[in-house]
């Protein structure tokens, strides 16, 4: 991924970079969800189904 190619990632220069990422996600996830217009769970779903879900849900959002 992009973090593997980018050497300028001080937060990932730790003894356990995977734990650092998990900790960051745990901290940031509630904030991301709070400001999101929608949240799409993608676990074990084919990409086509995820796209159809996103399109359907975007159409249901009120106009801005």
C-alpha cells in the first residue's frame, strides 16, 4: 500500500506499526463517523454490490 512506499511516515516508525494504525483508527473512527454523510460497510461484499449500495444511498440523501 501507499504507506509501504512512503518512507516519510514517522507514526509508523515504531516497534509495532500495525498496533499504531489500529490505535489511530480506534481514536479517529468515531470522528469520521460523526462527520460522514454515510457509512458503507464493505466486509466480504463484492465490489459491485458495494457500488450499488453507495449509489442507492447517495440518491436518498437530501440535496445540499
